[in-house]
C-alpha cells in the first residue's frame, strides 16, 4: 500500500496523473526513436536498391524503346528529358530497336504539348521518321507510363522493349515492368549532367517507397 504525504497543492490523484503523463511521454519518445531508426534503415536499403540499377549488358535487340517522360519546359522537353531522348536516339541509331514509344501526359493545363508530343517533336527534329514514333500521352506516373505503353505494344504487335530513363529511376522502372509481365524487359540508363542527384535520389527514395507499398496491393 502506497502512502502519500499531503502537502498544499498536492493530492494522490494529481501524483497518479503525473506518473501517467510521464509514462505516456516515455512511450511516445521510444516510438518516435523506433520510427526514426526504421526510416533511416529503410532509406538506406532503398538507396542501395536505387543505386544498383544498370544498363542491360549485353543489350539484345528489341521491338521498341520506351522513353519515360519527365517535365516539359513550355513547348520544349526539359534538359533532363532531353538527356533521355538523346540516349534513346543513340540506341535507335545503333539498331537496338526500330520503334519508339514516348510516354508522358500533360504537365500543365495551359501547355501546348503533352510530354509525349514534346518528345516526338524533339525526335522528329533529330531526323527520326514520324511513323517510327508511337505516342502514349495519358500517363501521369511511372506505373502508368509502363502500363499504357504495354497496351500500345500489344495493339501494335510489339513483344520486347528497352526501357529508357535515368540511372536513379531505373530500379523502380524495371520492378514495375516485371510486375506488369513485360517479356524480358531491358534497361537503357543514362546518367545526368544537368540534375542534382542529391535532390532526385532523395525524391526517388520517396517514390520507391510509395511503389513498394503500391506493389503490395497489386
């Protein structure tokens, strides 16, 4: 049995209340620490996965090269998107594939072109025939990029594809393609000279985490 010494402004009920608050704060503090540690561990594991992506070697010939979209700057592809396009153009000229699928929807309601249309205009300006470029201009994220591009492939009788994007984006793109049952999807990855890798890899950790949660429901 616990005995209390009564003092002015003190009571057993008030003492018990203070104990409960202390226990609650301690449990809350432990929970916060556990969450922070778990978050750091997961972020490290996700970053390791992101950094593990590499261009498929040796690269086999495919029916199509799917260029995943990035933002437009007005009527022009952004510098980062131009890097993907230039790398895709290099593979096309090397004979890796004969058809492009350019994938990406409208960035802003007042923009004249979708990402796909902007990419097509860029490639045509570099000498690619219009009939070699298929447009997927409805997608708003990487999962939709690959899902809608797969539908175009099936409608055009195309079976295999090289997925063209940046190195930091490759792991997630490949996992999504495999989840969608692409036939032996290949990666064509380019590094960036115009984007901050700290910024984009940090964003990719969040995007990769979101994808892993989405994957559980598929």
